[in-house]
């Protein structure tokens, strides 16, 4: 079942005494075919989990790079169902790599929670991160997810105190996405030592692996985050290769660049011995 894919991947990573690389890309940027090639390149070069972005007109958590990626995707008329179809295509030849859909609640609500859960399950989606749907508002969606073993992946931040974390953890599954900086994706740089205690608290309260993202842009930062987290999420740095491909008109630049970056990051992180 899908949640088991997430659990199995973290078990594998833990057995190998390393930290998972979670790679984000925007579905449909620069187009759907290239996105598929990028997913394969990420997987083939060390990405343990793939986060597949669904474009939305009014993103509140995305920084400039991912906002532009969403606009490029929307300009190609990419819809939520197209991103699900992209996941389904990937699943035809890959039944092991966890796929997380990351986006916003409005398109899911528009499709209908029951219909979305069924479609996501059919496409091989293992979990979702809907950044604007708080725990207090997701019970209906969780009920639908439970029918298909889809994980509700929640967000925590440096300002999430322990009592609030207990609420965030209630009903969460798969892993917790820890936002390392206050702000949007790709903004600023997080200090691993400053958030190490927060990450440990989130892990203790939730009982789930903790993946750290937002503000991780290069190998050096990923290595430092790998020392404190179960997974490191990199997004904007991958998305920039899609931008470059779009601007040059050579779409093969996107999978080539993303694959090279994934290889660099995974190799650097694999060298970090876990305590």
C-alpha cells in the first residue's frame, strides 16, 4: 500500500545510515513530457522521494522560483488531473519510489475530496502536502484518504511549540515536513544548529520521520541539514533547471541538470554519518 512505500523508503535509508533526499519539481514545467523525464532523472540519480508540485494561481508558501514554475505550468494549461496522470505514468515502471503531491487545497476541494482521494490512489500517490489546509480543517479529507491509505503530511515550523505540535501530529502520517525558515520556499538560509532542537521535538512528539525543507539550496546546506534530519527537501534549486530549459528552448537541459544536482546532493549526503 502507498503509505508502506514511504515507510519502506525511510527504513531503507535508516538501514543505510544516511538521510533521505526529497526532490521537488513542478508538474508540467516546462511541460508534462519533460516533467516525466525529470522524475526519472531524479530517481535514477539518488532522489529517495519525489515531491510533485501541482500548479496553483495563488500560492502562499512558494517563493519566486516556484511561483514562476507554477506560472509556466499554468501557461501550458496544466491541471491537477494532468499532474495525477503524470504520477500514474511514472508508476507504470516504478512501484517503489514514494510520490508526494504538494499543492493547495482549492483544486482538491474543487475536484471533490472523495474523487481526489480515489484518483490520487489510482495514480500511485503516497501522500499529499496541502500547505493551506490546517489540521482543524482536514478531517473530511483524512476520512477519504484513510480508505486508500494515503498519507496526510503536515507542516511544522520553528515557531511550532510542543502543544501545537501534538495537534499537528494528530492524524498525520508518512513524515512531517519541517519548514526550516520563516518565509516562503527558497527564501533565506536556515541554521541547522538553531533548529536542531525543534526537529528533535517534532520527531519525538509525532513519532514520524522529519524532513527539513525551505531554504536548502546547495550541497553544503543539504549536508548540514542531513546531520539533524531524517530527510532533506530541495525544491527551488531543482526548479531552476526547468527555468533554464524553458528559457533556452532546449528542454533536455531540465532532466540533465536535475539529475546532475540530485547525484551531487545524494553523494554529499551519503557521506554524512548519522549519529
